[in-house]
C-alpha cells in the first residue's frame, strides 16, 4: 500500500471536510502565493485564468443547489463534466474518457491532452466528504496505468494529488480548492488554473509541485537536522551563551522540543 502523506500532516478527513483554503504539498504549508496575471503574462494564460474565474462564479449557485437537494453521484458528474469543459477548457469528446477501464475496474474519467493520458479523475456524490478510501481507489488506477496525477472531487472540493513511483509509492496532496469556500473567485482560480488544459499541457503543475516539494516540512526538517546545519547552530549557541552542546544532544533537543515528530519521521 502506498505511503499517503501530506508532507507534514497525517491524512485527516477533516482536512477536506471543512477547511476553505488552498493546500499545497502539505497540510499546513503557507497558502499558494496568488499569481495574478501580470501585464507580461501571455494572452493564453490571462484568457484561461479569466475563464476559470468566471466559471467559478457561474457555478457557485448551481453547485449550492445540488448540495442542498443532496443530488446523487450521477447528477454530480454532470456538473463536474460541464465544469471541466467550460472552466478548465477540456473537450468533452476529445479529452475526456468516461468509465476508463483499468484491469476490470472503471475510473470515472481519464483526462487526455493531445491523446496522452495525463490524469485520472474520480467523482463522489456532492454531499460526500472526500477521504482516504476514495484516494486509494484512484491511486490504484494511477499506479496500474503509470499516471502521476490524480484528481478527487465532489463538485465542491477539488483535490489534486501527485503520485511518485517507488516501493512503496508516495502520494501527496498538491492542491485543494473549495469552490464554495470563503476565498475570492480569483484566489480559487489561481489554484484551479493549474488544472486548466492550457496550463496542464505546459506542465506548469509539475513546476508548482517541484517547488513546493523542495520546501516541504519534511525536506526543511531534514536540512535543519543535517550535520552541517546542526554544527552551525551549535557554534551560534556557543557564541551567544558560551554553552557548548554536542551535535547529538542538539539534534535530540530539536526533535523533542522544536520540530513536529511527523517532520523528522517522514
């Protein structure tokens, strides 16, 4: 079974149930820096961001109505399909394969760009809270097909997960966007933009992932606990306090009193 991490926080259903925020490669990392298109942004990017932003506003009410009447999974798929096409720019017939067959199982959607499978998307009923069981389901599809990106959604919450091959494979939350959360449409669009066909085609989500993974709590924790950094901390402590603490004792102190246990255990 894969090691499912949020690079600094164990999987918790509460993360997807109530928090209206963008999550990036870790449960409690700083929010994604809002990247408003500048004057030098290419036209395709400005147009894509504006399209996503407009669709978020347009679909807020239908989505709220769907949740209010506790619509079934089939109805949820209908609105997700419309959103994929109208907001994210995918062609219903060319880019989306519904009931994608993988070894006798069926993924709700296979996403293709230039006929290349790039992600699996699994849809749950609009009132269903996304959880680890749903993730394991789409993870199995991704492992079997060699796909590194997985999307979970109930229409309201969109989670983008990254799969890193290995034994075991590692599965990390890259982004989470709540379409009905308190964030502005612009902030939500900044996250969902990475799922837009134009952006996905240019692999911008890969760049975002690499940047966030490089500064994840686990990576930063390993740097802090490295021998070179510990030696510098020990020297600075001695300069400030005249107390000479050994590297091993300093590491133990940091692990026990400063860093969260899940950081250095990752």
